[in-house]
C-alpha cells in the first residue's frame, strides 16, 4: 500500500493569511501564532501575505481571490464569540461552508482558523493560552496540506 503524508516543512511555500479586525485583541494573537508556526517550520516571513478585513463574514470573498492568486494555501483567522442572539452561529456556519467550497472549487487549501467560542474566556483560551493557539495549529495544517497536495501531483 502506498501512503501519502504531508511534512511539516514550510520551505518555499507561499501562504496567505486573511484576518478579521473584529475582536482584534484575539485575532492578533492568532496572527502571531500562525507566523510563528510558519517560521518554525522553515518558512520565510517574506512568503506570507497578510490581508485584514473588517469581520469574519468578509473573510471568504478575500480568501477566494487569494486562492486564485497563485498562493499554495490560505489561512483564515477570526474570533466569533456567541452573544445573546444566533448571529455568531450564522457567521460560523456561513464562513465554514464558504471555506470548503473555495477549497474544492480552486484546489487550494483554505483553512478555517476562525475561533468559535461560547464566551470570551473560551475565546481567549483558544487564542494563545490554555488551549494553545489556533493560529499556530491551523498554519501547521496548511503546511501539511500543501505538502500532501504536492506529493499527490508528483
């Protein structure tokens, strides 16, 4: 049996990050985590493109444009905290579905690093404290997917 696995080596990969400015005290930590992962895995910071958008709902249209621009992967970062209404659920569902559709349509991995939390404490935990940093782990997944797809093409 032939098995294909992706390495965690960024090498010359070109990855775009799309980050929401909404809840920036959280999303900036996600950006730091993603950049840290990329550099630790051997990537050059100059191979990263960072695009800022107003909120999580605006991420998909930019992710789509970036996926068509020649990058190897797109990492989408945001933080949506549940409030008194179902607005957070609507945003989380819409963005997650959009990221999958863009990936399938373009063949470029579009990874969901939008933190979905029931409260502020959970969000803080996922943006660099007790639960790690989702930006870091999503960047690792992006690097792995880039390498898996390269091996499949070879």
